[in-house]
C-alpha cells in the first residue's frame, strides 16, 4: 500500500465523505507530512498547479492577427491579456481594443494641444520680453539732437496754421521777393565758386534712338566701367537675346528694362573730363514714360538730344514721336544749352546729305521753341561702335572727308556752367526716398537736388509740406561723402527725423528749406503759359496734371484770363473762350490739394510749371502769382 503525503489524499481515499472534507479538509489539508525536501517539492508543485489554474490558454495565431491590426497602439502582451479576459472571444477582443484605441488617440491629441499651447505661451512671452527690451533701449537712446528737435518743433507750433493754410497767409507774403542770404564763412563761398565745374546733363530723344547705348559706351571708354563688369553685362545681354544692348544695360539696370529693351526710370551716373564734371540723367524715350522724362529734365542744366541718322527712323521720331516733345519740355524746364547727337550714321555709310537733312529739320524747330543759335551744336556719331564719342576718328575717310568739327566729349567740354543761386534761401527738392542699409548712408535717406543755398552736415532745417524739423546727418555725391552741397548738386542725404514722423510719407515733391524763409503751400496760382502743338483747344475747366520741379499734382484750369504778346507781355484779348496752339496766355489753375510752389521771379527753376492731360503735353509756363485772393473765379 502506497504512502499518502498529506491529509487531503488520505481523506479522498478514506471512508470519510465529502461533507467531512468540506468541514475539516481545508484546515487539515494545509498540513504537510514527510521530510524537509519532500515538503519543499510539495509546495513548489502546489504553486505550479495554482498558476496553471489562473492562466487560461489562448490561441497564439489569433493574438498575432490582432497585433497586426492594433500594433500601433497595443503591445503583444496587452492583446494577449485582453483575449484571455474575453475567454478567447476574437470579436469581443477587437471591439474592446477599438474602444481603447479611440480613447488613447483622444488623449494623445489633448496632450499635443496642451504642449502646443504651452509653446505658444512661451513664444508670446519671449516676444513681449523682446518688445519691452527694445522699448527700453529706444527710451535710453534719447540724444541731444532729439531734444533740440523738440525745441525747434515747439517754436514752430505757433506758425503751423499760417504755414499749412495759404488762405491764412497774407497775399503779400506769398508773393514777396526773398532777400539775399548772407554767409559768415567767406572762404566757403570762394571754395564753392572755384569748384563750380559740375554740369547736370540729361539725355533725351525718341525711343530706340540709342540714348542708353551712347552713354553706356561713353562711360566704358572713359574708364567708369571696367572690363570685368562689362564682361558680366555682355553675358546678361546674351541671356536676354539682346547682345547689341550691352552698353545700354550699363544704365538700364532694371529687370523689366532689360527684358523689354526700353528705358523706364531715369538712369543716373557720372563721369569727369579734363575741364568738367558731368552727372548724366538717362531719360526714357517712350511716350508712356514722359512723366519720368520730366523728372529727369527738371534736374538738368544742359541736354543731349539724340536723333537717328536713318531718314525713315528720324522722321518717325521727329514727326509722330517724342523728339519734338522732349525738346520742348527740356526748354520749358529751363534747359538752355543743347547738343544734338546724330546717331547711327554708320548705318547710312556716314552720308553727309543725310546729316545735313537732319540739321535742316531740327535747327529751325529748336530756334522756334526758344533755343539760341550759339547754344545749339550738332555732331555725327555712332553710339554702338563708339565713333566720334571721345576722340575724332583718323582712319574713317567716309566721315573725315566732310566733317572736321569736335567730338561729342569736346562739345560737352565747351558747355557753360550755369550760374547758381547761392544767396537765395535754401531749397532742396526731394526726388525719392529709400532706407539705407549699407555704404556711406544708413537709415532714412533721400535723393535730392540743391536748387539754392548751401546745405551742410548737422543743419537743422524745415521739411515741407509736413512742417517738421529735420537734421542733416550725412551728404553723398558721386559716391563720396561731402561736408556741404552747393546749388546744382545732385546728392543723397541721410536725415534724422522726429520719432513721431513716419518716413514712408517722404516722396517726390517734398522740399527741405530754410525755417526763416519757408516754401509756402498754395491751392491756386496764376501762370503765363505757351500752348504747344495741340489738336484740341484748351478751354476753361480743362483737367490737367501740373508738373513743377519734382512735384506732380492734379488740378484744372479755372480761368482763361487773357492772350498776351509773347515778346512784350501786353494783353491782346481778355477772357478768351479757348486757347489755340502756339498762343501765349495767362491762366488761373486750381489744384486738388495744397502744393509747394514758388514764383519764377524768386527761383527760375522752381517757378516753372508744365501742364499735361493724359499722354498729351498741353502747355508750359512760369508762375507769376501765388494764392487765391486776387483770383476772381
């Protein structure tokens, strides 16, 4: 008979019934009999039995299939436990896992949203901290110049109404003749007189007459453009398929200008000869860009009128093109000296007959519009080949057999430097605004021309029409810093503006002037005009665009006062119904907004006005009276 190891086995094999075991089995079953090793083995065996009862079996293939479906969110053990809990029910397990998956995804989104919100809050805090730092730095950067600004502004507050409203200014003040300004530094005036060798030269003419090519070739021949830069420009012209435009690309730097092969904006550069310094202004020739041409011509002292030597092309520009209009506009804007460059004569084998025919057409016209005979010169050239630009040709018998005159540069050296308005109150006309980021000028900068007076570094001046005080920080001309700028100087100026002023309001037409003799703003003025070759007569109420120095403003002709004799100024007919072409008349013009204006008697350059309607130039004249008190409308 086998030996029993515990009381539980004895009870099962004995005569005791189940009730007895239920009453006493648990108590007695915990007792183990035998040696110590047998007792340890029995306890280990009991533990294994309990584990086997607690861990029900499941199908491993089903677990793997479910893991493939939910492996992104649950591990193998998690899937197995869920399957066991559902007693190997596959469908119920998948449903439970889907429910848990949706909950975990929502919690994932909530956690991410919370983190994003925290990051945004941190970023906002950083931005606010940086703003506070900048504001604190700006407050600390208060300088003595800004304090002086405030003092000047306070002094001008009392005069603000009278300066901004022409109806409050006495008519005599508006039309007063300014006295001469006296300068304490006599050496400065002497130095300006000795250095007065600069001429502002505008290049005008019909589109495709070769203006940009001509000036680009001159700059290259005079060494203003080196060979490496010229080689780069040649590559760019080849890329655009315009290899013959390589010299034109020296001044036409805009992408649209190079793509279309047409000058749009006024190109500016400079060169120097043995006798003169020239600032060149390459004006556009297309009729759509006449306003830009006016802007360039208003800055000029002299002009080069480029015409084509090919007969058909010349007549196209002279009769139906821009040649005549450009010449008239240049003369009406104060240009008195003109060099006519007959270009592309190499295309007609340097024909003397073609050259003389062009002179016979152009010269009488120039005399008719007001140019003097001794201020007009003609020169045959080839801008593309560079013939007769710098030196006279020696090995070109087709030209030298009949032309023995100077070259183009030699004619330019013969131009007279105009007299400058040094002693009139300061007037600096602005043409453009930009933000300087590198180079000599940093910050708020403007392109300008000094029309009268002398401007120096650290000057405190008045900016009109905004009636604010500005300080001159630095002045640059021909890429060099200068301490002062005399009348006639085209320069870039770095300004120190008040912190309350938005520099984006700076534009063409603004004027920097002497606070003692400020330029006034008017809404109406009286003008003596010369009517151009127009098809439709000018009538009362005619809408016009008025161009005056760098200014451009819309208005209308409010009254036709009289037709006058151009030589004597005597009235021929009062209150005419209309004005015909080539007539000289006195008209009243009403502007849409107040504009800076000057009398011709005070400033010959600033006291001029050009009237246009759409793409037609109607007339040009001089301002003879400002204000509205004596304008009976």
